[in-house]
C-alpha cells in the first residue's frame, strides 16, 4: 500500500483554503489535532448549518483521517448548499473510492467539472478514465494518482495562464 505523498497533502491543505488548519489558523499535523478539528467544525456547524465552507473543511479533515463515509456525507452537504462546487465534487469521488465504491467514485471523477480550470478538470478526468481500466490498483494508490493528476493540472493551468499574461505585456 502506497502512502499519499506528503507534498500533495501539503499542497492540498493550502489549496483548500484552510482545510487542514484549525479554526485559529494553526496547521493541523497530528491525527489528534485533526480529530479536535472535526469536533470544532461540528460545533461551528451547529451554529452555522448553512455554511458550505465549514462543511467542506469538515469533510476534508474527515477525508485525511480516512473517515470516508462521514467525509462523503460532508461533501454531499456542500453540494446541496453549493451545487457544482469543484473541490467537493473531487473529494466526494475520492471518498467513495476510499470507502470501497471505486467504480462510482471514478465515474464521478471522469465527469468532474471545474469551470475556468480546464487543465485541473482535464487531468483529473483523464486519470479517472485510465484508472477505470486498471481495477487491480489499491484504493490508496488510486486516490494518490488522482491527487497527483490534480496537481499536474494545476501546474499546467498556471503555465498556460503565465504564457497568456506574458503575451499581453
């Protein structure tokens, strides 16, 4: 079983605008800290049940803890409050893969949409399609491969945007 590379986890933590930060902004590094963050996000959601960002942050902490079923519910709640929210669509698919629903997760990721982020979307879709042809790959590897595809797509998107802006100057 292959672990998800630390660099991808750290990049995801910052990309996801505080998903791995405590409510006071400190970086969460241990499972005990993450479990405390779950309690704190749940408390915050009791006060603000319609706050989709809190639901997403809760889901991301649950995902990192490999609590995939609760993470899936959190991402579904985000999508009920903010339909089409790209990171929740991504992590909903990954949560399904993590809890053993590989085909459903990959099918959702093959249809993944991120408006304005063509390469994020393209790289995730293509990797999901590739992984559907390789059912022998362990769930943890599949999750890591999708996160790597997202990172590769982000880098390509950044390159494309830099090239576009350089052409304007």
